């Protein structure tokens, strides 16, 4: 039986050689000219199907004159031969094929294409029975990516192949800004690896990098080997080399080593281990730096500075530095663990753990404002469940101080453990019932207090206990939601009961505080032990009903503005809240704080974040919202809201340094969002307090888009310090006042400038300044930025200059300036337009010692 003619495997080594080593990023190819190294073939059909499907497809031969040769039984097809199979096409001027021996020869304008590439060659020959092939004078063009290049000769022998004098670039043929050349590349598809020898990277015609030998993968299989190194230079770290080493240990788990060397600081090693199994996954990361010389070369970073002011300092006296023996130096590191395990469709376990070796660690291993703002690390482990109408959890969490400007007493309580249960189920269309329950044990580690030692230098210290306790909180409720097409009324009745079991020392502290407050409120009264005992209560409780009614109307009409049709809505809303006063001065404050007053606060039934305080209330919120919604695309062009609370009685429940809220009206809260065009977006929030005749909060955010890439952002933020008494000086009455301007302005298709000016008006100092220039072509980009930013808790500014060269489709050299710009300029990447700035939270995305973002996400 004679073997059928099959298509030649001409694409084998081309498609998986240098392009496989190149980075497959989502690059911007909009600047590339419509020029291909190998233009499309006019006589080729459009590719159909995929590479996985072609083996089952028949081969069709078309065109030319078919004849049989002499004794060697050659089949000769001449005159524009065309073969096709699935997504493959082969065209040549002359094709000779021996059915017995399997040998073939293709001569004259050999053309090949499939769903991923096109190539042309002058000559091809081989033996299909032995699976040996040779192709001469090849040029190729990748269609799924921008890569193109060529080779003098390709040799294939089964699963192995070799490319001689091959090239690769993503640049257009007439604009060869860079090119990667290799004297020889050997490919083994069974092993999935390739070896390049004598590889040279050229910028223009100038060789800039020579690698005598390197191995790289040619498919998606994971393999042990070196990853791209990270190279940087900074005043803090010096020359910085980080070389990831990937270890493929098993199909479901792997590890990566991160050896690193910094000339100004020393060596470090990080290890990441990841695993995946049927019911869960996880990853853990450990970094260890045996000796850090930063404390010796930059001792000003380490001081006794505390945010509230150092009690041992006289006015104008410098903050004392930490003695060399107490500065963090040896065995610095971090640990992180994140994992989940699912028991069934309802229950699963999860853990997110974090630890650093010292409270200076975040300052030394982060170069962003977001890293500087993190004050603690929280570790949590628990079991969670969720059903149709309920969810539950049993967790334990622990907090670690990570800010040297704060005292340990400022840390939140650990919750060891905490159990929660929430159930809410509709019984009838107009009846819904539910319950919120929490049981938690609060603990706090012993703290180290700094004493008021008048002697300059190192303050003395002592350790003291912060007592804790247990809390049980239950809140059953029933609601009666009544709704129509244009109205709703939602009455709700809840009962809240909270019980405590306090440590004896905490109960005594509270008793003394209440006795002191009683003496201060009643002149002539003397504090006695009997009075303190009268206030002593180790098991205080609180119980009260909470009633609320939420109601609203919805009006809409069709309207026309400048020829555009809109749906105009008017949405009045009222919210009444009634909760009787209960004396809660005898309750501790474990995890409860007043929430910021905002639009959402107008409709909450408690103005506190935790269960230690339940506000008393006899108040009515009135609010109004209006919207303009485009009738054609459904986009909301305008949303404006205004609301205020009317307090019918004094609000007497307070927490900490709060003062009671007097009967009357709250601040006006107004929110406006406007998108007059697809390029403009404006958002504003304003809170006006009629009692103080001043604003409490004022924010303005505006964004304008230039062309296809440009953007400018402006933001102003102001918040008054609500704890400051009326008439306080400006620097005390303002909590913060900041202005932030950032932009990406394209000068033309290739050049653009970037910048950011982030300024604290209250403190009269910049927080971050960025100025830079970018040049981008089809296949090459260069970014250079100068940056000044707050480098540590002492508010010192650091300066840096960063340059990055990006070879599109291959990789980049220099520091990751794009990451810095995406964080600083919202909309730098158009995919980020609707994101919010990152919060200071722990992340595992960027890891390792001495880097720009060691354990914090600046993405942010």
C-alpha cells in the first residue's frame, strides 16, 4: 500500500524557536506600518480550523500538470502547485515526490502558511519516511504576533531540528530598530527545549548584547531553569541583581528561588513554594537577609521618632538616633502564607498570614507612599461556610506592628477566636426575617511603654499589660419590604443584645474612668474606693430596640438636551431611625470606631464600625437624587445627590474623644458625578456644616482623555479634623488638605511626556513628584523619569532617575518605569481608567528584599 502525500512540516522550528523565547505581552502595535516581512499569498485560501485539528483533515492537491517520472516512480507536479489541509497551505512552482521512498523536492517560490504564520523559501527537500527535512533561504512572518525573521537553513530530523543563521524581530522590515540573531538554534520538541548558540542582540546595526549559549522552553510545559533577572540601581540598594530560579518539582507544586545581591546592603534569599490539589491551593513565601548594611550606611533612617511627638525632646531638639546595636541588621526577613481548602460545596478553610522581622522593615523594603502608609500586618485563619440564606465563619486573627512611628498600644486587639453567623430569609413577599450574631475573644500582647526620662538620649522603657475580654452580640430583625414600580417602603425592627465578660483589670480600669468622669461632672464630689466599686462591672450588658423605615419614590421622564435624548429621573428618599439611649460608658472599646460621615452614613442604623457602641437616634434623613441617562447607549451622564439628617434629640452615645451630637441638623452631604462627553469625567463631594458655617469634607476629581492614549487627572482633597474644637488654628482644624495633578500628554505618535505633582497643602511640602519623557515606535520604547518621593516615616524625600528600554515582544532592560507610572497616573493604561488607587494592603505580587515593592502592592 502506497503512502499518501502529506504536507511538509515547514513551520516546526520557525514557530517555536526565537519567538517562543520572546515575551508574549499585550503590546501596543498601533504604531506599526502595514508592512509584513512575508505578504499574504493571493492564491492561498483563508486558514480554517486550528493546529490541533489539522491531523484529521485530508490533503487536497490543486493546480499544475501531473506526470510520472521513470523507474524511480516519481510523481512530478509542475506549474503553480497548491496543497491544503485544514489551516495549512503549501504552494510551490515544482514538486517531485517518490511514493516508495518518501523523498520529495520542492523548488521555486515555496510558500507556506497556517493559522499562526507565513513563510517563503527557495528550496525544500527531505524524506517523509525518515521524517528528515531541509529548507533553504527562509523568511517568515508570524500572524498571531508581530515577530518576523529568517534563516539560511533549517534542518529537521523527527522531533529535533536546527536553525542556522536565524534572525527574529518585531520591527517592520523597513524599520529594523532591533534584531536578535543566533548562529545556530537546536530544537527538541519531545523535551520542549531549545538551545541558542552565539546569540547577539542588535540595536540598529550595533550589537549591544552577546550570549554564547542559553537554553529556553519552546512550549507551555513548566521546566526547571533560570527566569529573567531583575537588574536595578538606586542610592539605597546600589547595584541590585535579582535572579529567579524556577524549580518544577511536580505537576501540582513548584518552587522559585530568589537569590539577590545589593552592593550597598548585602545578599538575600527568597523562596516561594506553590501547590495545587483537588480541593484547594496555596502559596508561601519566605525571605531572609542574614546581614543588612543599610543601618550602617544610612543611620538617619532609624530613630526614636513617634508620630505623636517624642516626650524626651525639647522644642527644636533633634530626634535621637537608634544606637547602632539596636538598629535592625541581622536576620531580617518576611514570611507570607496564603491558602484555601474546600471541604464541600458549603464549607472551606482559608488562611492569610504575614510577618516581618522588625517594625522598620516596610520602610526599608518599599519605595511607594502606599508602602509607607501601612502600619500593621494582619494574619488570619478560619473556616467559612455559605448557604442560600446564611453564612458563617470561625476565625482567629493577629496583628503585628509594622510602623516604628507608633507605640504598640495603638495596635488593634487580636481576635482569638471570632465566630459569626448571619441568616436572612424571605418568608413571604412582604416579610423577611434574619439574625446577625458574633462571639469573640479579644486579646492584646504586652506592650512596651516609653517613659518620660528627661535625660537626652535613649528613653527608658517598661512593659505593661493591656487586658482584654469576651463579647457576645446578637441582633435578630424582621422587615416588611413593600415595593411597587415607582415606590418602596421598607420598615424594619431589630433588637440588639450585647454581653461582655471582661478581664478583672480591664473592668477596674473602666470603673476608675467612670469614677473620674463622675467627679469631674459633679463639683465637690471626692473619688473614693467605694465609688469605684460601685462602678465596677465585670459582666456589663446592653440591650435596646432599633427601628427604621426606608422609603422612596422614583419619577422619570424623557427629555432632550442639545439634540440628545435622555431619561431624566428624580428620586426622593427618606430614612427614619429610632434607637433609645443606653448608657454605654461601662462598655470597653475593643474594635469599634466612628465611621466617616458620608453619603452612606445618611442611611445606616449605626454610626460605629463595631458592636461596642450602638448609637442612640431619633432622626430623619431626607435626600434627593437626580440622574440623566442617555437613551441610546444607557450611559449615566449625570448623577447628583444631596441629603441631610435632622436630629430630633441629642445623640448622647460617644466613643473615645467624641463629643455628643446636639439636636439640630447634620452637615449637608452632596455628591455629583458628571460625564458631559466620553472624554470628560468629573466627580465631586462636598459636606457643609451649618453649625460651624464651614466645610467638613471637599473633594474634586476630574479626568480628561487626549486622543487614544493621553490623560490628565486633577484631584483636590480636604477633610476637617472633627475632633478639633471650634475656633482652632488652621493647622489643627485641618486633618489633611492635598492637591494631586498627573498627566500623560502625547506630543505626537512617538513622543509623550508624563508627570505628577502630589502636594500636601496642610504641611506645605510635596509627597511625590514625577517628570518624564517617553519615546515609542512600532517595536521599541524608551522611558526616562525623574522621581522625588517620601522615602520613610520621617517624611524625608528621596530622588531617583529611572530609564527603561523595552524591546516589544522580547523584553525590557532597566527599572520597571511602567509600573511606577501606572500607579501614579490613573489612566496611564486605558484599561485602568475605572480602577481606584491601590490601598495599603499586603500583597504577594511583588516580592523579595531591596526591591521597589517588597511585600506591598503599589497597584498597585
